[in-house]
C-alpha cells in the first residue's frame, strides 16, 4: 500500500 | 485484513452509528461533548486525505466515507439542528480545542515517518485521535451522570482501539517489516486514556448500578 503498510488501515 | 482489525472497525462503526442514532431518535445530545465530535471530524479529515488519490479497497473507501459522513453529521446535528442544539450544554463543554490540536500538530511536525504534508497530517490525525476523547471524559466527570448510551459509546470507542492494538501485534508477527512505532505509541496512549473509564464502566456493570465517574 502507498506510504507503508499501515495506510491500508482506517 | 485480520479478525482483530475487522472487529475493531465494526466496533468503531457501531460506536459512531449508536451515537448518530441516539441523537437522531431522541433529538438530544445531552452528555455529548461537541468538542470531542469536532476533534473526531478533524481526525478523519486529516487521516483520509488520500481517500480520492490512493484506492486501497472498496471496504476501505466505503468505511472512510461512513466515518467522515457520520462524524460531520453528528457535528451538524449538535451545532445546527433546531431541536438537538437546545440540549447541548455549552457551559459545561468548555475544553479548548487548541490545547489538544496545537501540541499534536507540533509533535507531528517533529515526530513522523516522513516529512511530507500528507504524512505529517496523517501522523497529526493519529496523535489527535489519541486525545480527542478528553473533552468527552471531562464532560462526563462534570455532569457526573452518564446515560447508558453515552457510556456505551465511550466504551465502544475505547474497545475499537484496544482491538487495533491486537491487530498490530498480529500483523507484527505475521508480516515482515510491519513496524510503525508511531501508530503503536499513539494507539496505546489512546487506550490507556480509556483505562480508568473502563474500570468504572466495568464496576458499574458488575454491581449493576448507575455509572458514576469520580469528580
């Protein structure tokens, strides 16, 4: 995901 | 997507819908802090700047729209709705936004993963979300009575972030290089802020008495 993995979280 | 994150998102969704339904049906926002609701609207705005630029999944986009829509609707109801606004206790809900917004902004400028506008805004939203509940907790302590819908709302909000911590632990062990200490720290601080509320909420539930927060 863009900008690192955590950007797929809400 | 893991079960902890899905449970966390559903708990979070449920908390904002409970609040929206409460305000919409009984046309009252008694006991609700407008300051906290405005801070959440700001959290979602600065968190979801990439909603139209980075498509991650339908679920992700739909949930972002629901969180943005519900948080702004709640603020609109308390500020503008001719009946609801009468039950807003502005003399008690006096927590100053900037006491929370400014420090979070300064912290985000200095402590972030990458010094770009979107990344600083995203980091700001994480820090702000951790403390956004404070005006609500202060209001609950001042008004001393907690109607159980408001109590459930705060409880669900705390539970959602606690579930996210489980999600981060799970992802840390199952995904390589999944380390985002800023997310971790903000999430743990946020959950700890709820800890005392959880304690009194659990006590009242166990003793089956009305929830009272100490002054």
